[in-house]
C-alpha cells in the first residue's frame, strides 16, 4: 500500500474522565492511525464517541495501539487525564 502524504504526528492532552477526539482534526484521507500512551502510570481507552473504561480498547501505560485502519474519528479517554500521541498515515 502506498501513502500519498507525509506521516503526521500529533500530541493531545486528555482532560480527566472526558472523551476527546485523537487527534482533534484527522488528516485528510487518513488510512491508518496509531495511538501512543505517554503516561507511565495510567491506561487510556479508545473507541467511538461513547468510549468508556468498560467499552473502550485498552492501551497500557507507556503502550501503543496496533495500527487502526480508519478514516473517521477516534476518541480516547483516561480517568485521571493524560497525554497521548498519534501517528496518521494517509
């Protein structure tokens, strides 16, 4: 698979127990997304706009997601709030 744009890296700070889009604005024509949890003590969870600690996909402290094939919005949540990084490929 060939990508047509330069990979885009973004940092997002999550407010405590509040779901937020990661990144806030998706790269045009995004095909793949990877999420990195910068917090070394607290997990994050990702999914759709209804993401919670019970229905979200878990990312361990200091961990990362698999490559997520997506063109739409992805939301993340952390109970205490934390910083996450994303890498997009389009």
